[in-house]
């Protein structure tokens, strides 16, 4: 098994460029399907959020897989391949596992420990499962990644704080404008981020009006928080009675312009969409709190000790995942060895039948039982130990050592592989790595 991740995030490029690389679910699904049909890629998951656009893949060959991913990602987003290669980070194998767990745990987010990423990772996996682009390798990776994210949320200080992009934006609003109590807030959009925003400001005592292109979705959101609903066509009327506008839609074009804000009582705009919903010119009229502002403001609300504790949890989970993976890669060889031993045993017992025909059935059964017991005892400790060694000491290929020592036919090993192990071949090539991250492509962040 070789896992490759190509990542463009808020750490590697500007919010503006990241916005051009963002994908809606349909585009992400088409890219995943196309990648999984590639010669060098067996599985693919595409994750596109307001912090990142990433492709996770199970590849047969590193360089060929990387070329395929960057080429198709560039084409899908209308980006030049050379530009994409200059702004992406690439993670391979062990580094890819660590990156996946850091992402799902919110440790790679703009707001450290934010909890929405866990749902986004789960949605990306579910979508890939539905279209058939994920198999045993990425499924096991993402399932444990989701488990890691849950642990970070429930067992660490950064996860238990209910952190999100919305809470970070509201801190900026409250520091500049003041309390939300009684404020009239227009929430444009009805997706997960917009829903979180509506619920958050309602909990702070705001009067919320949900605005959405699909009116029925606005109604459902409004009913859930005790607010009002309006269609997007009525946004102008809503703005005339709003103090704060929060927008987060999936639109590719601007939803809110400076001209719409002029002459309204609006005192601030929060734009959490990628690409941006709000015209940057709005900042000349009222405070505009958008992803670019949040990125440059940084996050000083979490302690280094809390982050270190969460990273240690992730580190242990990565170690556990890799140990189980290494152990599973030895399993087919162990099974093949036991099968060979069983064949030798049966052959010798058959030969014994010809040489000692006078033995009765009871005697034959007792001899067979004894011989099989001897073989099992001789093989038990070495096969158990080799799996332990493989799990804990990744520098030695114990499966290859077993194959050489017992002259096992490689085709026999392949024949006894389970679906899980057939999805995990030894990599045929690999890049130059530093802690699992590629040193020759993109920024080393």
C-alpha cells in the first residue's frame, strides 16, 4: 500500500488562489472518479473545504501517481499545472497517514481544533464510497482518521472548546462592534457552515433571518432556530433591516456587493465562503471579516501545551495505524508458510501410509495428530514473533525474509491474500522524504 496526498491549503497559498481551486461536491466526485480510473491510481478521495483542496490516493507508483493527480486537479480547476506544483504540499505513505489524522483532528486548520472538519472528512469519505472510488486502503485510513478526530474533540482541551471558523469570526465582530444580543442578523446560505452560523448567533441572542436561493431550505433553517426566512431575491429588503450579514454559500460569483450595503444599517459583514461571497470593496464601508482576515489575524486563543497534547494523541494513533498495517502485510506470507507446511505434512503422512500399510485407523489418526501438532508448535512462535516484529520495527521486511528462508513461491503468497492485503502492495518506488513529506515538490511546510 502506498498512500499519496496532494494538498493545497491556507498554509501553502493565498485565500484568493485557494478559492479558485475549491470544488463543489459534483466536481469533486467527477475528479475522484476520473483519478480512480487512472492506470497508476486505484483509489481516490477528494476533500475540498474553505481551508484546503486535497486529493488522497492509493497509488501503485509515486511519480506517475503524482503526475496524474496534479494534472487532473489542474484541469478540473482551470489552473496551470506548473502553478499548482508550486503551491502544493505532497505527503507520501507514513507522512500521508500523519497528515490525514492531523487534518481530521483539526490540527491543520486555520482555527486550530475547529470541529467542522470532522464532518467534512466524513462527507468526503461517504461520497467516495457512494461512487465507488474508495476501497480497503483509503477506507481504513479515513475511518481511523474520523476516529482520531472524535478523540481530539472529546479528549483534548482544543477539541472541547467548540472552536470553529464561526466562533473565530464572532470574536472579531464582538471586539469591534460589541454584543450580539438583540442584533438583527441576516444569514445567507443554508449549508453546514451557514447553519452553524445561524445557530451560533441565535444562541447569542440575535434575531436571525435565513436567506437562501432555495427558499424551502431557508424555511427549515429558520424554523430550527426560531427565526425568519426569505428567498435570495429578497436580500435587498432583508439588508435594510439588518445589523450584521453572515454569508456562506457555494456560489462561484459574488452574492453581496458594496452597492447593496450602501444606505443600509449594516455595521459589519462576515464572509466565510470560498470562493468569497462578499465584494472586497465592502471593507471600505464597514468591517469585512473574511477568511483572508482570519488567516492573517492568526490564532492566539489556544495554548501551545494544549496543541502539543492533541498532537501527541495523533502521533500515537499514527503509530498504531502503521503498526497494524505492517503486521497485516506479513499475514499473507505467514498464511502461505502454514499452507506449505500443511502440504508437506499431508504428503509425508500419505507416504507413511504406503510404507506402513499394517497400521490401523486409530494408529494412523494418532500419528497424523502428533505430526500436525509438532508442525504447529514449531511454526507458532516464529510466525507470532514475525508479526510482532513487523508491527514494531518497520525498517526490516520480515515478509521478504520469510519468503527467502522458506523458499516460498511469490504466487502462492498472492493467492492467499485477503482483500485487505491485496490492496496493500509494497511500493515499487518512492520519493525523497523528510518525515513523510516530499522535499522535491511544493513548499515544505
